[in-house]
C-alpha cells in the first residue's frame, strides 16, 4: 500500500514557542529602566581608549535615540578633567534637550559627593548619585572596616546628597558575597537616610541564577519589613562566569526594576552585561517596546569612539 499523504494546516504562526508554553511570565515590575554604564564602568576596561568629551556627548545622544533611560557619566571626584567632562556633558544634554537622565558615581565620602552636587548646581540639571562602598567580608578585611563603620560613612554621604535635593542610589559593592546581617544593617541605614534606590552589585561576576533569586527575594523582604517598598532595586552584574546577561534577565524576573549594562559589554576584567543583548532580550520578552533600529548606530559608534572592535 502506498504511503498516505498527510495534510498539514498552518496558522499565521506555525511555530510552537516553548518559551511561552506556560503563558507569559510575571516580571514583577510595571516600570523597568535601563542604566548605561559605558562612560563609567565601561571606561575601566584597560583595553579601551577614553574619548574626548565631544565624542562622549555623541554617545549620550545615541543612548537617548535608543531609549536608554539614564546614563552614568563618570566619577567627578577622581580628577579635574573628570569633573569638567561631567559638567560639560550635563550642560550640553540640558542645552540640546537630549532625553536622557544623568547619574554620577562616588564613594560614600563627603569629598566624593560634593563635586556631584556642584556640577548639578552649575549645570542646572538633576544628577542621580550612585554612592558606593564595599560590603563583603573580604572588602571589610582588606580595608580594615566593620559594619558599623560602613553604616556611619554611608549615612554621612547620603545625608549630603539628600539635603541638596538629589536622588541617591546606594551601592553595596560585592553584594553577592555579603552577609545578610550586614546587608540588613546597611540597607536600613540607606533607607532611613533617604536613599531612593538600592543597587545590588555582582562586582566580581560571582552570582548564579539561584544567587540572584535569593538575593532579590531577601532585598524585597527587607524593604517590606522596613516599610520601604517604594525604594527601587538596581542590578549591576559582571561577566566573569559568562552569566551576566542571564543573571540580568533573571534579576528582572525576580523584582529588580533597573538593570545596568554597557555597549558591547565592555568593562573591567571580562566586562559587563552587553547593552545590545539586554535591550534585544527585553524587547523579545515584551518588557520594552522601543524601536531597536538605532541599535546598530549605537554599537558602531561605541566601537569607533572607544577603539573597541565589535565581535
């Protein structure tokens, strides 16, 4: 008997998507933002060339065109040139009405926070302060710190920024290797002194999916316990184990509402979350609906400006 021919009926979408077999996932946040670290963490790569300020401005425009929400433009306290670059970028973004918010980083030292306040006042634009300090046992050992010292230093720095009317994101460096008791104390201190965000940093790329899930659950529980569910949660990940992108997406699903990334994944050691891959995946997951047509321009410009070859 001859083989019977089977009839196939195709719909407009014949493929079966196992990613959505159980329905759309609940990512836990209705507003998710993206912070571009190319001009801060990205420039810590020993393999890139720091661009002139006018080329940095071109990168900020490309970020804005791509719909990136906020950019960390550097650490103004490290040198007079760093301060002047940050000041000029803030002024030019305001003058040209570039639609991207500004952020700067600094250690939890009054001397690091004061320059951020000055450039915000001189440029006439709000600048979000990312105040960072190491929180893991190894950092405490190396620096000769204890948790009460870290908490006092953090409170002093946050107070300076909040009193000046700037939003503060409190960054616990090496969060993914820090003890829960230490983080509870430090988070409570930051909340009590007016921090608007907590930034969980996988500083050495240590985390796995299980670690991301447990850390986000812990952080949300702490915020709820202290009546601070309004405080946002950032995820800042590195790629030492090759898990940066996966961990960033997992952090979104577990409750983070702002993810940090860099163009082409550049950054210290093996780099950070690649912005182009992050935005593409967020679009595919339905978390962002911005047109990605400007993405190629963004990556090409970054490659040219930083003298970093695209793979």
